């Protein structure tokens, strides 16, 4: 049984997508959607990385529902150091 959800993605373009969710009560993956397998260097046993085996309770398909528009250039944030509220976007001045 599929558990669908709507999600926002940014790659390759901003869009709303419909995707599958892993079963939260799955005994194999505990609701994560995959089973991690750590592996190491066979000479000295040092950690090299982790490979994921997808669980059968989850499919990794996505359907684009709605491409989201880009912000106009005049609405995009600019961090050129000339902002009156400081570098982090927050002011330490009282409001009045």
C-alpha cells in the first residue's frame, strides 16, 4: 500500500512533487525506507562509507505536480553589506 505525500523540491527546478513515504511500521527498515550497510577498506578495516539498500515498503518515484515560478530579480535577497538591519538580517535596535 502506498502512502503519498506532497513535498517541495529545489532540484532541478523549484516544484511541488507527489512522492511515496516508507511505511512507519515496517520491521525491515523501521520506517526509514532503506537498510544501511557500512563498508570499510579491506586492507586496514577503516570506514569507507555507507550503501543503502532500498526497502520493498517504499518506492523512490516522484511525479511533478506543479512547477513553482522563480522569484523576480527585484524580490531576491541581496547580501551586499549595505543592508540597514545588519549582516544577518536582524536588528539589535529597539523598534521605537
